[in-house]
C-alpha cells in the first residue's frame, strides 16, 4: 500500500481549528511544522483527494493543500507486549514477552507505550539503535523485533542489566542486543553513529543529554524522546530546535508525551 501525505497551509487564525478538524476526520495525529504547515496522511491517492475535497467544502474558504506519495511502508505491523504467564496472542506483528520487574517497567507505563508507538513508526530494517536509560530493555528488544540490526542499551542502575539480559534471552534476541552500565552522556557518543536513538527519561535528563545525543546520531538520524508529560512539550520543543534536532512526529498516551526529532 502506498500512503499519501497531504500538506496544508492554512490561515494562521484558522490553524488550530483546522488541526482539530483533521484529527477528527482522519483519526490520526497531525504534524505541525514550524512554517505553519499541517501534514496529515491518507491510505491511498483516492482517499487523499477525498480529504482535500472535504477540507475545501468544510472550511468555506480557500485553503492551499497539496498531496504527495510516500515511500512504501508496511503499516500493518503492530507490536504486542505480553507477560510470560499469558499465551502469546495471534498477531501478524512481533511480540515482546516481558514480566513486571521492580522499577524497570513492563510496557504498561504511558511513557513507554508512547515511545513504543514512535519506535514502531520509525525504525527501519538494519538500523543501529541506542537506548538511553534502557531499564528492562523493552525498547532495545522491541527495536530488534521490529527489524533493527542491533540495539545497545545504556543504564546507570547496575541492577537493571541482569534483568535486561534475561529479557533479551527470553525474546531470543540476545545476539543482537547489548546492555552496558554507565553514564549515557559519556558512552553514547562513543557507541555512535546510530541511526535511531531512544531516550525514555525525565525531561531534565533528556535536556542534559542533548549534546551527547546529537553527537551519537548520524546525519539524518532520528532521536525519540519520552518520559515527559504533555504539559512539558511546550518547554522541550524549543530546546530540541536549539540543539539542531527538528521535531517530525509526536505521540501521546494519557498524560504522557513523546517526540521524534531528526538530526539535520
């Protein structure tokens, strides 16, 4: 299936209304770019044309819109996370088996789910992935299950590594992942260049790690940040831009917010 992107350039006064209308109409998030453009998506050319026509009819005003075909992507993949005592569900997508562990997470927290949502959208086959604050290893394991060639987790809690290694072996990805004890700010640049980097940590830590993250990413590489509440988005977005990372996608889960940003 070839998906289509629709680029819409509204009057600034109607931008908020139009974004809400697009979300309600498509059921999908809308990308808000710094130049004022709104970007949404349709499953094929006919649906893209229908959305543009509906927009013109609904807005009651001239709205500049254009659509473009996207590279072919398998949008049917859906990652499932289950504990070991449940049977694995019938699913076309990969499954990560993970039991709750004290302080390490099991994929039930909104910040982890938001990070997994963006990871599933953006990881590519063959990617080299870094996972900062890897905890249980869920994001590194999921990255490999979704097609990454290798994932390395960094965690400064020495009790986390044995849990992460155990989870990796349980999910049969032990040969493709590694977990290191240490400071992510020191180790990440040494382990790059990475195609994709994950940082599911507090906003203050994400901010402090930005120089190391930019250094660890290859040009054009993508960083996914989570561990932040929705209210923190307005604070973190300008910091991202100032560091040389351009936000390109977002996800929310309850009160939690995650953002994907590309290195120029």
